[in-house]
């Protein structure tokens, strides 16, 4: 049983006691810790620290968990070229002796160490054996009984716990030989006393010596190993041993006193330096609390339950810096989600801009806050406008800076920080930002971040390359992002049991909307997507058979995750590398040559291909399939319809261009073109047209009373093809075809054995004339399309897609439900 705590006299200070108190007794037992011996012993079996014996007969060295042989045998196996079964049974040249720690002489009761591992006798007993007539040690011990001898004491090397081999030396046999060899080679530098303090212990399989280090440093190293083990991060024995050796060379009292430059100076590898940095972070957080962290200029947000750090160092005036800290401490409890730190830091940066403006534009650099006035606010706003105009940042950032500074200044007053005795006592009332100071938001000029169909098709056809470059989990993550339109962090954190079925048997994805704190959301998905999830579930269960399914992740991290409980992080880097490895993706783009529009195949900008763009593409795909906005809002899991509309909204300039192209193919109820020169209309005529029409099921109506009533006052009950106020164009062709199918379907149903009164049947029966009119309209539109050149037709089809995605009002007869649009229609249903 390991001793849980050292003796009280060994405690150096309260901080050392605090670190020791943080050490878990179960962990100390796991590593066989004893405060008297001070040696960490790695266990044979443990998910993180486990090091079972090498499978090669006669080799007792520990192997990394999951590997069959140790590193040395692995190297010999690879050099042999044999199959593993043959290598295990093959005779090995020579005899290999592994160091498993020091033993005592084989003579019973002898307290001296053996001189050679092969014989197991101390120097005195070995000398007696060699002068005897016995050929073997066994026969010597059996036929010549020997008396045990007292030991000579411990080795004087600080890190060593071995016994001295003879009376004439103060070292064990290994360190005596090491010192003699260094002197012989001329590598011994300094005095022997320092050598005893800094030289490492004898390397022993699965052991790390912490002897000779200060109590505080020993406790810190143990705490570091405990934290890494709890996080399921593997710390190999050789790497932990190197860290301890570096600490001996530096002769530091604590990890907190170690600089990265010091580690570089003693030749520390990157892994060892990383372990020290992680340990320093863990030690800094030990004992921290929100009440103590709030007074620092750099907050560790882990203390507040978030990630990252929050910096206030960019605010030069101390009163403002302290006030912003109070604001942040007050604001934190109201924030949630994955990006709390970054969102708060953005607001603090707005105050940093204000602080910079005061420092540069005032003689007192803003330190005399009681002298501030409205003029300083004007100077600040003008400086931000100047920086935006000169390209230091964009128009949106300008708005966010003004808005963030206004938010903090207003809240500071609400919190009473300008009252007597507070940090900003006497701050003038005029030093404030109003709503009028916030610039207007720039009008959107882009059609969105969705990816063209040609790009999506190329990406889907190259998912095998993503799997080859970054692994199966990254491929599955990309497939789910494409198919479901969820946010990257929502896919990354999916639990293993994320697939369910609705009452009608259709599959749904169960996920958590972390951004809006909406848990257990249900998204209808295609059967092919469900198959991807099912296959991944099976793979994860086979990989982690001993972990309960409720704790497994659908996309487990390949790093520091022995039980499958951690999910992968973001795949942005892997995705960027994959897209960069793809050849140029060519898409059709309309360019003007000699004054005429021509469609050419040009490479797509790869910087526009990123994981979040799949969410925009998902929204656009459904909008193009005429999914109603309220349904699309639910699919996107938005609270407001306006948020959903921003995902597939097209710019007014592009919409007008599309309308101009389409209205050149506009027809009346007789199939006659009525607006051939739409591009020649005045702006006023465009506006008049916009307010002088209303949408119908498969066109528009310009009858004034019906327009005024929002389409609800049709005197002929929506018999549009018989009304002279009806207009249609090529963008309504799919609606006309569906309407014709509805008419024919209704006629067939009414002509069958349908029980109804004759007058009701005759009123409901579609007339032959209406069917002929609709069919004629369809044929007329198709004929005009066939007369177009391939370039003109391509441009018209693109314009139709733009117009239809912005069309939100659809009237008329009910339609048969359509399956969810799939970006990969070639997949099996």
C-alpha cells in the first residue's frame, strides 16, 4: 500500500501541501508510489499507462498498450523480414539482458548487489565461486554453503536507489562505471558533487525515478502525470523520464520556474517541452477560482467553464480596464455555447479600439477619465471610419466596434461604476455612444456561400481521397455535413446512438444544437445517409467493444482516446488539405465577349470550399426544390425565419438580371409573348411591375382588385388560363406541368366510380378547354426554349434557378410531397 502523503517535516510550503492534497490516492497506488522510494512504476494493464510484457520469449520489457512487442524487438522484427509468428519462434543471436531493477546476491541473507546480472553473485561471492572447483553457480551454492554479507549502503547519486557494489566506492556498479567512462572519454565536466546531483538514474524498464528532486517539484510532476492520465493522454515512460532528467540538469525548485528557453538549452525534445507546458497550465489552474481569476489582466477561461483565454491587456487606461473586467464578469453568466470566449474578446477589442483612440488623440492619453467629453466620442467614431475606409478592417467590423463599445459603456453605467467611490467615478454623461453613432449595415452583394452543383458533385466523387489523407472519421464527418447541413461542431459531437426513426419508419438524426442551446433535435435524413451512420456505428462498436454505448462517440478522436469517449475536433485543417489536393474544379460562368454573353468553363475558387459552406448549400438545395420557408426554417433549426432566408437570399442586382432574362420569355393566356424588351424598362417601370402583380399557382395576376386583395379576390376562382390578366414565363414551367398533371388526375378520378352529386361533379370536372390551354402554354414555352442557342439556354436555366429560389409565395392546388433533395442522387435509396 503506497504512502499517501510524505512526512510533515518534508513539506516546504503551503503551495507544496496544496499540490500534494490534489494528488489522488488511487492514482498513487496505480503507479506504486512511495514517498520514501520516490519511483514511479508503470502498471502492466491500464487504458492509458498500461505497459504489458513484450510477447517475444525472454523479453520482459514493457510494450506500448496495443502493440505486441517492445520498441527494440519491433525494430529487429522489421529488419528480419519475417512474419510475426516466425520471428517469435526464431532463435535470437546472442543473449539479451533487460534491466528490471537491482536485485540482491543469490546467497541467502546477503545484502550486497550482484556484480553481473548473468551470475547473480556479489563481488565477494563471485570471487569465491571462481576460485572454487564448481563449474556453475548453482552447484557452487548447493555444494559450498555461503554466509550472507552486510551491504555497503546506497549509491550517492541523487537519482539512484541502488546499493553500492563494494566498500571502496560511494556509487553503485553502474554509476561507478559511467563516471569512469566519462573521465576516460574526456566528457566529464564540472565537479563530482554536481555530477551526483544531475546525472540520471539507471534506466529501468517501466520505472521513472523522481529521487533527488525537491518535494515541490516531485509533487508537481506527479500531478502532471495524474492530469494527463485523467485526460486519457498517454505519457510514455521514456518521455516522462526525460522530463525528470531535464529538471535535474536545470536544478530548479519548481516547474513554474522553468522557461521554454531553459528546456531548449538542455536539449529537450518537443514532446518533453509540451509536457512541461501542459503541467504549468494545470498547476496554474490548481486552486484558481472565478473569484481570484477576475482580478487578473489575462483570464484562463477554463476556470469559468469555457475554453481559451480572455485578455484585457490591450486597454491602456487602468480605470477602463478594471471596469471592462467587471463588465465581463457580469456578462459571463448570460453567455452560453461553444464560442463564449471569442465573442467576449471581440467586444473587449472594441474597447481596445476606444482605448487606442484616447491614447493617440488626447494629451493625457485618456488617463484622466473625468475630463472626457462628447468630442472624444466623435474622434473615436471618425478614427474607426478612417480605418475602415483605408482597408485596415471591413465595413462590418466597423459596425461591430461601435456597437461593442456602446454596449460596454452603457452597461458600465447600469452597473453603477460611474458612482462615487467606483472605478470610473465622475465619468461625464456626454462620454457615451448612441444608436445614431452606429453606421448602417452594408447591403448584401453576394448570393450566399452555397457551392455550385458542379463543385458539390466533384467533392462527393472524391471522398475516397479525403479518407486516404485523413482517415475514415473525417470522411464520415464530411458526408454528414454535406447530407444534413448541420454545423461542423454538431456533427463532430454526435453520440454513437444518434439515429432514430419517426413513427412512419423514416430515419432521423438526433443531434444537439449547441449554438442555440437546443438539445435532442430531430432532423429527417435520407436512407443513404442513415446507412452511412449505421456503418460507422458498427465500426465504432468493433473498435471499442468494452465501452458502454451510451458513452461512445460516433466520430471518436484518434488521439488520447483509448475508450472512445472523446469526439474528433474540427476537420477544418484536414478538409483544407483535401480540397487543396484536388485538381481544379471547372464550372460554367457567363462572360461577355464582344458585347455578347458567352458561357465558359472556368476554375472555381477553392477558398470558398470550407465545411460551413455545406450548410449554405443544404439550405440552397432545399430552397431550389421549392421547400416552403417555414419548413426550411425547421430543417435549419433556426428560431427566426429571417435567419433562414439569409442562407439562400440572392442579391437584388442578380435577381433583377434574372428577372430581365426570364421576362423576355413571358406569355399571356394565349401563349403570346408580351414583354420581349424587359431589359429596356425604366427603374420606375420595374417598381410599378413589382407592386402591380400578385403570384398565382403557375404565373402572375395583374388584375387590380385581386392584386389589392393579395390574390384572394379572383372573380373566376383561379381559372387563370381563361383570364386576360394572367401572365406566365419560363420559370413557371415546372408549375404548369404539375398543374396539368393535377387536372388530368382530377379528371380521371371524377370519371371513375366517385360518388357525388351531378352538379358537384360537373363543377369540379376540369374542362377540356382548360386542359388544352395549359398544354398549349407548356408547348409554347418549350418551343421557345428549343429555339435558343446552348449558351442562351444555359443562361436562362441559371436565371430560372435564381428566381425560383427567391419565390416564397405559392398558391393553387395541393401538391404531392416530394422527397428530400439529395446532392448525390446516384446513391441507392
